[in-house]
């Protein structure tokens, strides 16, 4: 994700995602390689808007309407998931906004939707198999080992660059 923050430092509305934006807010500190989570999130929040959403295509369409009503357009949008990004892309296309020439769009999950040739969505991929493995191990530690203290596990996502992102503007 460091690529996104280095490349798009002006007029970015930031992530939009689920109810109350709890997931989007939790994901903010993952940006900025070499930075502490606290410093990284402070750097990101400068000039970034977080739009509420519910992880659906309709939410992405609503975000597009909001972005277009508050010109100038951002240089980049990071959606809460690929479905939101798809709704955003659809609405932007219908409104004759060119992606990535006018605005770059990044999804999250690297779902099968992102890989469709006519969508070609840049997306953040999570290692789902490793997430599942760590979840099962953590549950076993709690049930079998008696661990009662919280345990933080950090898995680094991968940015899969496709056709919805362009060079910094």
C-alpha cells in the first residue's frame, strides 16, 4: 500500500467501506513502509476523506455521486472492497469520467471481479490461506493451550496493479 500513498498524495478521498467505517479506519495504519502505525496514519489522514458505505456496488455508486458533487475530483479512491470499487467504476464511466486518466481506483480483496478483463481493477490482495491458518492456530491456542491474552498477527497485503491506476498527477 505504500505505492498508493507515495503516488497519490493530493486530493484523495481515502477508503470508503463498511458501516461506521470501522474496517476502513483500522486499515489506515497499514500504509507507509518503515513508519510506525501512529505516524503513518497521521500522515495519511491529511487531506483524506473517508466516505461511509456498506460493501456493495450501490455504495460505490453513492460514493461516485458524492465525489462528483464535491469538485475537484480526487486523484485516487481506495474502496473498502472490490464490489464497492465496481459500483464506483460503473458510475464514473456512465458520467464520462475516465479511469485512470481522471481518477485512479483501487479495490480491496483482489476478488474474481477485479481480474475480469473488462474491469481490470487494481486491488489489494490478502493471503486468505495464511489468515485462515493463523485464525485456526489462535483458536487452538485459546482452547487447548489456555492462552487468555490478546495476540496481534500482522499479515502484509499485496498491491496488484492493473488498469484502474495511472501515474501520479
